[in-house]
């Protein structure tokens, strides 16, 4: 009997959800409510890719990913706990699948690789390890409660995948900003994928002041040229005092879109009393955030960005289409990686 949550795919330990499991059954046989995909590309999440590259180097990161997938039946970085998402073509659809997908659909999964049964069959031979998008041959399985988006016809696949990888961030930013009356918004990592989309979403939602914090002058110049923020500042997000000094007046809403650990206290210090911090980063230590806020006597609401908001995929893609500056940043990033 299959479970819409994928419990039948858990090999060890028994009784846990697929994301908590150490190992999944990634066989490509399609259950009654499952969808099997032929995988074309993985998109490793930024925190996971950075950690793997720093530990193994560019030359070793491919083997590291292969070892994780072969041992676990999924892509879940044992250090960061995170994974990413993928692009593929629907191979088979079970008769009871509620996802509305058809054989031949080109889709991007909107659930994490940390809970997606995955096989790699080509040894990642076409990937040089230089960026988080991984050309791949293999199979993956979606459950009855999984989410996937059919890829749009008007955007290149690599571009759509980059946007869909972080589509939860702008949608959640939009929701949080609209709860307040013209708040000021700070985005840590404002020059990245999720950061640039979050800035655009915040402006559309009625933010009165936008501040982008980035790590380098080069990135600052790109964000200024795109006119995504009213103020762009350069600081190391891991240095709380430097962040607070660079930002100046605390923000009503702070969105954390960085891919390195240790940025919790800076985000808290830069947020006004009664404000909200949205942690949309898999590098976040939530004990550090909670204890840091307590230790700083900071009266801030802290939200975990879980990557899912109803309609988040369409929202992010429409934002990209409507904001040429955001699209230019995405395309520039892809060109640099290429």
C-alpha cells in the first residue's frame, strides 16, 4: 500500500517521513498515486552546494554528490541537511495520482531533493562541478502530496529552474510585507537569486524603503544598476555589528537570503523592535536565531521560510517576466557560471 507522504519508500529507519529517513527506495516502478520522472537536471540548493564545494573542491564535488545519492537514494547533504530540486520529463503517472501531470510533461519539482527518491545513471559525466545546476540522467519519484510545476514555454529551462528553485522566497516576502503598512525592508543577500526576487516582491507589495546588503562592491554595483533597492550596502552578513552599522535605521522586515551560516545575529540586530525576520536560508541555525534574539533582548518575530506558499511558482515566474532588471541579474549570473 502506498502513502501520499511517501512512507512506503522509506527503507531506514522505519516509521519516519522521507525527509527524516536515512535511505529511500528510489526504484523507478510507479505506484498507484506516484509520478516517475526522467531527470534532466538537478539544482542543488545554494547552501548545500557551497558547503560541498568548500569541503571537496570543484574536482571532488561530483563524486561527493554521487556518493550521497547512491547511499541514501536521495540528495540530502549530511552537513547542511538540505538538497535542492530538479527538472525532468514525466515518464509514468499512476492512476490515482492527484498531481494533474501527463506523460511527456517537462516539469520542475517544487519539493526538496531531501525527500525525493532519486537515482543517477550517468555518473554526472556532463557536470564539471563549477555551479549548482547539474546536468543529469536518472529517475526520480513524486508522491501524492508532492508538488511540481510544468515548465513555461516562454522561458529557457535553465532560467525557469533557477527561479523555481527559490520561488518560495518572493511569495513569502509578499505575504509578510502586505501585513504591514508600508514597512521598510532589508534583504541580506539582495544580489542573489532569492534576494533579488524578494526585493522586487517587497517593492510590489508596498515597501516604503528597500535596503539590500551584499558582500562585495561588485555585487553592489549590479544591484544598484538594476535599481532593485533604494540603498545598497556592503558588509559581511556574518558580522552582526558590521551589518547593523551598514544598515543604519533598523528595518521593519528583514529577509535573510544568504547561503553561508552565521548570519542570524546580524539579521536580528538590523531589525526594529516589533519587526519580523524571515529566514529563507538553509544555512540558518534556528537555535542560534532563537537564543541570539533572547540574548539581545530583541522583540522580533522570526519566521521560517519553508519554501511553499500557495501559487508561489506562478508568482515568481510572473515577477521575473514583469521585472527586466531581475531577469537581467539571473541571466548575468548564468552567463558568469557558464
